């Protein structure tokens, strides 16, 4: 008879919508499936007979590309002897495509084969899984009925001389003799030599006793010399003066084989239950008690399975208080229709975990629900990934919005800054008007700085190293930093004017400051002080900065009086995705970006920290050479030369087109304006000679700047191309337009910037 535990596991697996299987890979690479539950047959639409020796029909059901991946994954897992976990698609005979999830654990057999024990389930539609459960239950009952067979009893009678005087056909067949051929033979032909003396003694005892011996297990001897296990009972009858001893025996071969298979199956089920992370359980709805729960319960719930089986209420006690009423209602009603719900539990140490619980009723012949079977899975990591994805999508949306706002704002700033500068040149004799124009220019420059900071948040700024003063960037960013860290954090700055210039991308430097400020703010949840200092430092052989090359450096120090870090955390803070913040509260990329920016600029970063005593980040960037600085300053101050060449100006924003026309025409250029690509091509057809340069916006309706430039090059290969745009992200590069270098001018631009870039390209 099967054990109670085996009955419970068999009930679950026979009725469940998933398929349990044993999959074998032989040393020669052949694959077979010697054991499979009805769930697998239903899922793949194959029978056990089809796949018992050759599992090819299973892979034929899979889509070709998925079958290749599954086979490769199985072989890799077999080599490493690691659990197999894979999702794949199958095409059913009716053409329907379903998704299947398979999990299994490997066991190495003595002959070198890999034995995989696991299960798979249809994860496409839970209602389909419930229908498969009903079919699986019926098929399981029929299969169990076919396996359980009763053996035919054999009857043999012997006389006092132990010669056989009677044997029924069942006994002949049991011992392998032709019908009727046992009569007249000695009983010893049916007994192994080593057992004959013991049986003779038993018969003598029977002769002197009650005349009946209880049933016991013995071994018989077949005609071919093989042994047969028997269950036998002996009775004595006296007919006249002759004693007859009748032996009723039952062949236990099939029973013992079945028992051995059941024991092996129970062991496989035990290994399966031990290796699967999901919790299988069976609940009695009448007695309101847990009949069975798999070992994974103690891992998922961090509580004792024995305690749960004694008192099912401890399960609800572990549910999060905010979810307890909902879960209680679902458990009270699950005997009628089951449930599919997610809820939180609280571990004994206070950790909160999310579970996905699926339950389905098990009904008796009358349709009455008597049990509920189910599976519970820890989905905390999955929910965290979903939230992270939502946050990423939100940030991408914000980034796109910021990019669009920056584009429109840059167009407006181009008009404001350029018009103000042109106006200042026209009203040099009116001091008040000049002052007003300067105010407009200052406001425009500050607006451009705000745009750059906005794009630094969304990582859309072009990476273009420039000679810059780190102290100036800190000063320009100070207002933004104050808003970022909040009112409960005091910000102080000490900016040394002797700090040397460095070569670094301004947007990256701004992002570095923002990341360090955010990190400091998070370390001071109850407020505190953030100090930012710039300084000059000369590194020599006796420097306190080991590993830093000798020379002059510009330094940045960011100090907070927050919680500080342990040595273990300190050793990992620059690792991508490492964070000490709660799940979902940080990407773990902030300090990794800081590290990357510093090292890309050839700099060095150090961290001093101690729990309870705050953190100090010190950054050293190599100073630029003085001749580079003078050259850069000279280039900025050099006035743009005049020109007489023809400029084809294409800009869909009318105000930008008009101010650019004024700038270029005011320096002697012949300007032909167009509002889009099609108008530009018509203007090009009307020209008798090639334009010297095409100045075109990138993002325009109907035809973008990249396509227009390609058409102009086909007609006039000698025409130079200068792109302008308020965008700086992939919306430019995807159009085949370079977002850096001399052939691209970022908005907002000043008249001097436009004139200098046009002249530079024409003279190249």
C-alpha cells in the first residue's frame, strides 16, 4: 500500500495543472522521458508511450527557435549539474501557441546518464490550467486503477510424504509448469534448496498443532530456476487416515515491483519537493487544517511546517496586517472556487515579502469540495523589477519631456540672446538701452545654463570636454543644489579663485555635483550640513595621495555630517548597481557615474568615512596647460570675420530664421532663407551657382536636416553643411547628424558663435 505522504503528493500532482516528469539524457546523447504525469501529456499533446524511450515528440511541439534554446540549456545544466529553469513556447496540433515554464533538478546515475526530475506548467491562461486539472484528475484515477492489480492465488495440496496431489491452473502458471504437470512431483521442486529444511519443519509443527499456519512471506522456485516471492498460508485437513496439507499462495512479484517503484517514486517526489522553490500545499476544507505542505514553506515563510500542520491559523497570523482581511476572506471562500491573489507576509525578523497564492478546489464524486490544493510563490523580486521598470519608464518619459522643453526653450533663447546682442550694437550711444540689452543677454545666458542643468538630469547633453573653471560651475549650480537637498540641509561653499582650470565636459561636471549632493542628502535623513570646497593642490613624491601622478591639480571636496559608511560598504560604493538604500529607492548608479566621470577626465577620487561621523569625497582633476588656456581665451575674444558667400539658411522656427538672417546679412553674407527642406530644394533649383554653405536645423517637419543635407550634397558636392538644433540626444544622431564638432552648432547660440562657426567651415 502507498504511504500517506505518497498519497498526498500523488493527489496533488495528478490533479495539478502542471506536469511532473523524469527526463533522462543517456551518455550517447539520446533523450527520453521514462516518467511523466498526465499534465505533461495534456500540455504537449503527447502520450507517455511516445516519449518513454525517445523525447523527440516533446521538442517537435516546441517552436524551432525555442527548442534549440531549451536543448542547449538542458545540456549546459547537465554538464554543470545545476537546476534547469526555462520558459518556452509550444505549438499544439490545432495550431495554438502556448507558453510553458519548466523547472527540474538533475541527478547523476551510475551509468553516466543525467536524470532530471521536475515539473512544467502552462503559464498562458490560468483557466486553461484549471480545465487541464479536471482532465488530469480523471486520467490519474484511470491510471491508478490500471496499475493496482490483484494477483491470482495458487493452490497446492501435498500428502504426508510431501508429494503434490493437487495443483490448480493458477499454481501451474505461477511456478512455470504446464497445466496438470505438477501433480505427483515432490513439494521440494517448488522450494529453493536453502529453504526446504525450514518448510519441512513447519509442516511437522503444523501436523502436531492446530492445523493452520498464518500467512507469511516465503520464496518459491520456478521451473526455470528463478525465485518467486510468495505470500503463503498452510492449512491441514484429514481425509480418512490421510493428512492433506494445502498451501494457498499469492505471487508477490508484481506487488513488490510496484512497491519498489512506489518507493522510488516517493523518493523522486521527495527530491522534487525539496528542490522546488514554490510551496505545494493541501488543505482540508471541512476540518480546516493543512494536510500537507512542502519543505519550501519554511524557506518562503520562515516558519515551522510542523506548527502550520498543527494549527493553520498561524499562516494568517504571518500575513501583513493591511492584507489580512482580504486574505482571510479569500481563504474562507476558496473551497467553492479557489483563488488567485497576491499579498504580503511579515517574516519573524520584520522583513516584508510578497507572495502569489493560487488555490483550486478538489471535489469528490458528488461534486462537493472536500480539499483545496495550491501553490505559493515568493514574487518579491518580480514586483521589485516591475516597479523598477515603471520608474525607468517614468524617467524616460520625463527625459523626453525635458528634451522637448529644452528644444523649444533653446529656440527662444537663440532669438532672445542674438536679438539682444544685435540690439546692443545698434544702441551704443544710448547707455540705458545698452544696460537693458545687457540685462537681456544675462537673463538669456542664465536660461541657457538652466537648460544645460535640465539636460544633465536626463543625460541628454553632448559630451564635449572644454577648458573650464570648476569653481564657476559650483557657483552656477549652487541654487539648483539648494533646491535639490531640501531646507533641512545647510549648504556652505568655499571656492578658491586660485583653483586651476581643467578640461572636462561641463554637463558631466554638473551631473557629478548633483550625484554627490543627492548621496550626501540621503545620508542625512534628519538634516545636517553639506560643505563644498574647491582648491588647488600640487602633488609631489611626498603627497598624501598615493598613486596620483605628480603635478598641479584642481580639487573638489564634498563633505557631509551624515551616517557615514562601514569599511565593507566603502569598498563597494563605486560598483554599478550597488546600493544600501531600500529596494526600489535607488538605482545604485549615482556614485558609479561619479567614478566614471572623474577617471574619464584623468582624475582621482578618494573617500573618507566612518559610521556616525559623515563622509568626505575628494576629487583631483589635472590642471590644463597654460598655453591651452590662453589659446582658448584668445579664440573666444577674436571677432568673427566678414564674408560675401551665399548661405542657404533652413529653419522652421520663423523667429530663429529671421534673427539668423539678420546676423549673417549684417556681416555681408548673401542669405537665402527657407522654412523647411522642400522650400530649400526649390530655392536651390533657382540658384545659378552652388551655395557656399547650408545652415540647417535638424528636426523639421516633412524633411529633416539630415535628409536635406544628403540631397544638397548630391546636387552640390562642394557646399559645406552646418547643422543646428535645440535637441542634443538621439533624436539628432538617429538622423545621421553628428552632435559635436565643427559641423554642429548647439542652440542657443550668440551672433559671434554663429558667425565664427560659419567662417571656420568656409575657410577649412
